[in-house]
């Protein structure tokens, strides 16, 4: 599992979104990638996810939030939901 945080230097909410995502990633021991959409790499990846505003956060291929902050609690719930799916899927195989 990987969290991706799409940011812009002019975005006032992006530093908080980055902090929240990094804290959640650390808590659940998942990868976290911060992508600055002012760079070519960040813009290319943002376009692949159809991200047009910051801050935006994806978990794997799913965009969780576009263009606004998400609470730490809500992001944790989204991560937990996906971890539960993985556990369920892994135990049924």
C-alpha cells in the first residue's frame, strides 16, 4: 500500500496534508510519496490520477480527496479499510 500526496508550492493546505499523510503512513507502516505538481514528475503523476487541484491524496490507485484537506482520522479510516480488505483476501486464499 502506498499513500500519494499531490502538492503545490502555492497551496496553503498542502503542508498540513503532507504532515497528516506522513504521520498516517508511519503509524500503519505503509509507503508515502509526496509529489510536487510544480515539477515534471509530480505533474505527470498527477495527470495520470486526473488530479487538477492540491492537496489531493491517493491510496494506491484510489483518489481519497481532491483539492482539500482530509482529517487524520478520516485518512486513518481509509487506510484501515484497505488493510482489512487485504487481510480478508489473504486469509481466504
